[in-house]
């Protein structure tokens, strides 16, 4: 059963780690039929130099005070690293009343000086979290990196349950494994903490991936890592992160991101910072559409500017090489992207041509009869624009009345 068993945390840990060690890993023959994965209890006891009955009592929780020598011997057999060994030793410490631990816990208040420090790091995303991965504070650039870097959001829960967060993380598999193992390292023997019980219970029910990782009982220390991101505005880039514990708090830590100096990732992080400083909101409803467009167009849309279009930069040679069908520049349908950016949908009147070859007109781009159309390439060159046929002038007048 996956969950938090505060009554037998030591036994759960021993059993989970025993099942992950293959007989050949410790010099034993792997032949014969095995009903369970990994080592048998009697094999662990033999290799650790203790009796099978004593080891059975440890796993079943009937003996919870083994000596340090026994625990270190078990750690060698189970091939635990330094972090996992320290976790094993902490699980075997004499039990302390849970109530006294909660009363001794300091309030999770982020020091004012730390909040001020976060705001000064305008070029580096940074946030503060507790040992349950609850976000307690974050600067503006960090919130632009992901909307889940907001006080009150549990980051581990977001990584497992928020589809947008999974799309952001190109290294989602590795990140989730590290997150669960680091959570175990932070919690230590306090597996009966109500906040932990609530978090593990929810994720165990809603995420198969979490349930698998939690059952493995892996433990990792709090280390820095390189995050592989796919941001809806700036695309794919990499950020390195480091964690620093805040002295005088109950396990609070500051996490700071940075890009390799001079790299493409550094340029993209700087661009994201510029958009954030200009008041843009990168994570809005149309961010997915922005990411599917060309990168430069997405950046400009977020900043509130009109992206430039090569199709609108026609030269005189382009105009001369195009057949003159009597239409002016104002009669052409503008690029759809320009209209979407301006908040309007492109007209489809050009697609409704008659079999007689009648030219189409976009009503909102025409001027009144007799006036020179704005943006007419011929008018700009000093040439009198064509007034069109009477039929065309009547159609223009009808369109003006519709507006």
C-alpha cells in the first residue's frame, strides 16, 4: 500500500530498498524461482551478519531501536548512498511526540530581507519554498517563468498534476524523480506531519507516476540542477538552479536560476526579463498560440507591439513584376496575422469571387470614392490611383453603409 505509514517508516524503507537489490549485485546467485523482486529477507540478514528473525522484526516494526552498527551494515547490503544511509539512521531514532515537534516548529514566515533580495535579482528567477515544496515568495521574473511560482502553490503538486507545467518541463521524468526523492530527504522521520500526509495522499490517488516513485523510497539531498524548459514565449532554453537554506527558519530555502553567461539561454532569459519589465503577461490564454507562431512574433505580441511582416515590405520591383489587374494595394487582403494581432478576424470576401472574375474588396480597407487609398503604392509614387468601374464604386458605397 502506497502512502505514509508513520507507525513503521523504518520497516517500509527497508522492504522497499531490499526489493530493488538484485542477488547478482551482492554476489549471490540469481537462479531459482523467486516470488518477490530483489533480495529475500534471509539473504539480507546473512549479508548483514544478523539473524533472520531479528531482521524480520525490523521490517515488521516490532523492533524499532536497532544499533547504529546494525543499520550501517544494512545500508551496505542495500547499497545505500550517503543520503539514503543518513535517512535510514534518522528513521531509527527514538520516537519523539509528534505534538511537541509541531509546537517547536517555527512559523513559515519569509524574512523581509530575503523578500527584498528576491526583488533585487531582476535578471535571475528566484523563489522561496518550504520542505513540502510550498512556494512562499517569488520575484517577477520567476512568475514569468511559470505561473506556479506563486505564493500558496505547491510546486510538487503542480509538476505532477498541471498539464501546462508538464509541457514547460522537457526533463519532466527526471524532475519528478528528483522531486519525490528530495521530499523524502527533507521530511526525514517526520512522516506523520499532517501537511505531508495530505500531500502524499492526494498525489498517490491522482498520479500513477507519483505513486510509483513514492513506493521506491529513494532519498536525495537538496542539490542544484539544470532545468530543460520549453517556454511558450521564448522557446527552448536551459537554466541552472542552486538552493540555499535560510538560517533561522524551519527548513526554508531560496532557489535561484541562472543561465550560462554568453549562451543562447542567457539571451532568451534576458528577453523574458525585458517582456516582464515592460508589463507583459507571458502566461495568458493565447500563450499557446504565441508559441506556435514564429518566435519574434510571439515576443512582440506579448510586449504589445505589432510584429513586422516581410510580406508588407514589398519593393518597387515586386510591384512592377506583379500583373496589373486593376487593383490597388488597398484592395488586397492583408496578412491574417496582422488582423489577429489587432484583435480582428480577417475578411474572407476575396474567397467569394464570382465565375465572371469579379474582383473582391475588403470593406474596412477602402476609402470613400474619389479619395486616394492609404498605403497605395501608386499614390506614394505620385501616380493617380484608379477609381475603378461604376460597379466597383457602388459596391464600395454599400460596404461603407454597412460599417
